[in-house]
C-alpha cells in the first residue's frame, strides 16, 4: 500500500452490499446506495493532546467498521477506490 494516513485519519475499503433484498428482489445499480460499512486498511498514529501526548487510535487494521453516509474523502490508490476519514467519523466497530 502506497498511502499511510497521518494523525487520526484512517484508510477504509468499502464492503460491497448485497445485490438482493431479503425478499429476493434484485437491486439495480442505479438504485444502490454506497455502503456505510468498510474494513480498515491502514491507520495513522493517532491525535495529540495540547500537551503533546499521543491519543492512541481505537481502531486498527482489519477492523470492520460502520461510518456515516457522507463520511470521508474518496481517493484512488493503486487503481482501487478507498476512503480516507478521521477516526471521529467512524460510528462503531462491527464485532
């Protein structure tokens, strides 16, 4: 991977959503929403307090996460579309 996020930023790969509903209907591409789930690809070192002390990240590489619909900035790295966002944009870790 050629991109390492800085500070409290996280690089995320979206997890593709299902192409069918629970009832079996196929969802066309034009009606699909971008998924709000992803896998953490890379993390920065963490934010710093005013005193300079490092605040460690709550997520780590490989964590499956849930994030806000409009969170992050889309970037293309090695031909793959990823998201880069602040750790505070992450809503939770999926167990």
